[in-house]
């Protein structure tokens, strides 16, 4: 099931994607279930928003292993489809890479890997932005700027890594091409292990996001570039890069 968070006629709402329409939900399905209002709106008439705004934290995996290495990113880094990635004055080299993002749907604390996937609401595309020239100074600062985590375009609740290539473009040039079913970071076993390990450190809350880690080397972006990250079955996330004067 594909879930969208969107703006329509001045209000923010949630809907189930049904071809070129949205079946309008009564509220956020993560908390209120999938009851519908009976209304439908055309996808072309709405503005898609970041499908989730983490209520407490974003866990960004830096390296896999028995005890994965990670840093936390602020929820203020999150933007949605077509929102600008703002290149900060403090950095001369900003890089992007596409990642699978796990959306937590239920409270998880000290869960086992066998139970971890039951705490997952769904999955979305993440464009992970980093001020590369600041990473050696502070990983939190390098990845914590506002707009440095576009998410979207929707949440897929039934992710199938066996049929999901990930592609990354800067303008029309492909820099990332990964078959997720061949990548250790995106198997069901690894996803379950990541959720379980993170929950052993701190309580995961509904809406929290886990970034599964870089799949290939990142690429640099400059003012005026357009970044497109796509995962088959979830969709394409498009964001322009801008450097304010």
C-alpha cells in the first residue's frame, strides 16, 4: 500500500495512492489506521509533502556490522518532493546519495530481530545530503543542516527488495545504480537487525526514520543542479539544489 502526505486546498492530509488519485484518509494512518472519508482527489491537484516528519529522531547508519555505527540527524533536516536543498555558506562541497529509509510505526525498545519488522510502518526514498568538507570536523554538523534530508515521494508499506533498483541522477547524468536485492544494507534480515540494534540503544517512536546507509559513493552537487533519487515501487524524489546569494 502506498501512503501519501499532501497539501490540498490549504490543509494537510493523508491518502492511499490509487493510480492517479488519492483515497482520502480520516487522519494519519500511522496512528489512526486506514479509515477513509469516502472522498478522492486527483494526484495532479495536490502538493506531495515529506511523507513523515520524525517526531524524535533520524538514525543515519554510517557502517554496517554486528554493532552498526550511526549518527543522529535532526528532524528539521527533512523536506519533501520538489523542495530545495539549500547549500550552506559554511560548506564548499556538498554531496548527495540515495538511500532506503525505514519508517518506524510502533514503539520499539529492546526488540528482537525476529520481532523488529512488526514495528516498521513502511519505507520511502531518502536523498542524504552531507557537507563533505565538514564531515571530519563533526558528522552531526555535516549532515544536520536544514533541508539536508529530502524524503518521499510516498511511503510504501510492503517493500520488496527483490524488485527494487535504486537510481540516482544529477540533472540527466546517472551517478548511482544499485539493485537493492544485491545490497546487504537492504535485505529484510539486515533491516530487522538495524531496527533491533537501534532499539537496544534508545526507544524508537512512531515516525522515527532509520537511513540504511550509503549504497555507492556520493556525488557532489552545486547551485542549479536537480537531484533525482528513485526506487522502483516507491517512486522518484526530485529536489533542486540552490545556494542563496
